[in-house]
């Protein structure tokens, strides 16, 4: 009897192991498919970790063939941490804060101040801090400036175009050509004129117009402008212009003969001449667009009145909302209840300004 039962039990056990192996193979394949649909990294809480450790410890080294959420070394670290329990020794501040200590706040403030005041690069800042007795690495300076939003790549030339204009505004003028179309029986004809502006005070000078702006005409306008400077006791040490071919050598020589320097702007860069470009836009939008020009004398009259209006009666935001040419100091406060305000009109009522009646 035993000879019959023993082989039968062996056969049943063998069938059970085969079925279990097939089930495990299927579950492993299904688990691999599910894992491919999930993110690369899965975060587990402490309860889930303990659950995996409780079931995985029973398998011993065979867990290597099944584990897929984490690596086997991570699983062994979980087992050791749970067997050892939490450490009872409190960690010191030095152990809790890894890495190099932070740079002193006063040193960082000094580095930022030097950069803002001078525009220096990393090397010069390191040298300045060394003269103050502090050894600072280049990477530390770079990290501090980046954190302060001052840029990772300092410029070798900290001087900006805005600083240049402020430095020379008192003796710097800009000039540019402008045009207005004239109505004739044969069609439209462009009339050209030159506009000069003083960068500091924003006062302007406008030349007479012409339909043929030759080099000789341009040179004559340079002489007229020089006479205007002498009459008004103004200086022009720097004249900024673009690279228009109408500026001939004789035009530049008129200014160089008085010690003035000609500063040419780059091609296709109107933003470098923002002051004179803005004046031309103002003249067109506020004055010229309201008129149909029929002759050169007509345009010359409008430009003459516009120049006087712009210099003496039009407010300018860059001049505290007062006119470019005015008396020094604040204007006297006018008691509106006692004084009558008069509206002064020009160019047929198109230009208006207000003043107190004498």
C-alpha cells in the first residue's frame, strides 16, 4: 500500500509546484507590464516599507528574483534599519548640516555692493576683497552675484550707453534728417530739413527745408547751426549723427574746426538717437500732420513757429514737465482765483499754451 501511496503523493506535489511556478511566472510578467506604465520612481511611506519587509524577509535571497519596486540593496537597507531600530543618540548641528558653511552675510553684501557701484568682473572683485583681508574664491563670488540676480557673465566694459549720455549731456547734440511732403500740380514732393537737439536741456534747432539736400546745402546748415550756438552762448563738444551719405566731409569739418567731435552711430540703429528721433515724431504727430504743405516758405514758417513753441511753451517730461528753455528755479505759484488765465494760440489755433494775463 505504501508503495502505491508514496508515488501518488510525489506526483501531486510535483503538479502543485508546477502550477505555482506557472502562477509566479504569470504574476511576474503582469507585474513587469504594470511597472512599465508607472513612473520610474515610486515613493513609499513607512507602513508600505514595513509590509514589504515583513513578506520579503521570508523569501531570503530569493527576493532578488521578484523585487522590482526598488533595488535589492535598498531592500536590505530597509531590513537593517527596522532590525536595528531608530538611533537614540541625538545628532549634532555639525552632523545635521552637510557641506561647506555659508558665506558670511556681510561679505556677500560687500561683494554685491562692489559689483553695483563699479560693474567689475569676478577677478577685480576678488582683488578688492583680498585688500580688505578676505580670501574669496571665484566660484563663491559667482554664486553670490547669480543669487543676487546680477548675471553670471559680468561685462568687461561696465560703461553703458546711458552713462555715456548722462556724462556728456551738457555739451552733446544729436541731429537727423526729417521730411514732409509738399503738394504740387505734378504730384507729391518730399521736403527735407535738419533737426538738432541738445541732450541735456532738450532745446531744438530746425533748419530751413529744401527739396534737394545736397552736400553743399547740408554744409551750409552746419554753419547756420554754429552761428545759432554762438548767439545763444551754447557749446557743442560732441555731435552725434547717423551714417547718412548726405553728411559730407565738409559738414563734419565745420564742427571739427571748433573742437567738436563727430560720433557716428551704427547702421540701422535709430535707438541710439532716441532723443532726436522722438523730437521728429513729436513734430510730425503734433504739428506737421495737421497741415498740407504747398510751398517751401509755407513749411519754413510752420517749422519756425514749431521750434519756438517746442523750446518755450511745450512741456517736456524730461524737464519736469516744463519747457526746455525757461528761467532757473520753480515757476511761481499762480493764484487762479485772482488771475485770469489766457490761452495763447498759434498756427491758426492748432498749437495752444496757457499763461496768466499781464
